[in-house]
C-alpha cells in the first residue's frame, strides 16, 4: 500500500517562502532538489520546528498537500537533497534508494595522518548505540550487537595540506552517520564533528560546523531516464579550505 503524501502544510511567512525557494537547484514535474544549508534540520519530532520538511509548505498544492522528502541529511551537513512532488514520484524515488540505484558523492575536510593510498574502500560493519538516553550514534559492530549493519564507503583524496585533507566520499550503503563513523574509525574524523572526534579548531580558529557537504546525486527519474545534480560548496566550506591551505583548483576532475 502506497504511503500518502504528507499532511496539509502549516502556514508559512513570506520570509520562509523566499528562503526555501532560494535553496532550489532543480525543479520539474516530479522532482524538487535543494542545496540545504548547514544548521537546517531536515525533520524533527516537533512539527512546529523550522525544518526543511516544514518549509516544503511553500510548494504545497491547492489542496494543501506538499512534496515529500525521499531521503535525509544530518542537520549540520550541507548539500543536495531531494523531494518528490507527486505520490508516484515519491514511490519511485524511495524504491531507487532502497534498491541502491542512487549514487551520492560528498566532500569532507578531515584531519589525521597522510593517507597511504589516494583512493580506497572503508568496509566496517556498524551498529547503533546510545551513549546517553537522548543521543543515538554509530560504532564499529561488536559480536554482542543485535543488529549490525554492513557499511561500505569509497574515498578519494583530493588534496592534502599537512594533517588536513579534502576527500571525495561515495557511500554504497546508507547507514546513519556512516561517513562520520567510518572516517573516525580509520583515524580521520571530519572537522567540526562533536560526536566522532572531529577537531573544533583549525589553525587556532573555530570550525563553525561539521565540514561535510553532499555535492552530487544521480538517480533514475520517475518519468524515465536518469538525472544528475550538483550543489556547490557553501562559503563557509570554501573559507575553511582556504584557511587550511588546500588547493581549491585541485578539485577539478
């Protein structure tokens, strides 16, 4: 049985409408794509929170129904995220995600020793755990864990400056916090990650947020064929790369 579209949208201010429309990087009859800023939660349990899900009310139809998000990003992760404009499109995109027919590329700034290989694979099974009742994280799966999850991440080193590195990351599985946990477990935590050991400063200045950006997504289009979308890195990401002394031009190709 198909899941119904999200309930009627709450009223939005003109400022909220303008804000979310400015995030749109693609729109057609079936798909909406946004370049989500860091700090904007995708969904929360409180329906009154200002989330991307709530802001989708700006695209509501005359009957009040709004588009449906078909995947998630952590609140502090920036970048491309998709919503479906119709119920059949939501079903098709959700099936593509479930069938691992969606390809995503992230860029991240990490710290740690030099990488032995410029490209490779991290394959470490992960399990959820709660260090505090209100906090759920991921760790390397243990023999006693009830539901370990296979997890595979491909990485490529784009540029390095001392102990700071710019990586391209492609998760082949979609586990919660997969990239954050995998990089931490291999000794290269993402800068600004408070839960997985990421440095909070760089060259004596604060790192403002988790330095992880969803750069690219490719998926089958509900109307046929495939689509490929890119979200440019935000200004704070660019500024941190410059502070780290990473070669921005090296990202080409």
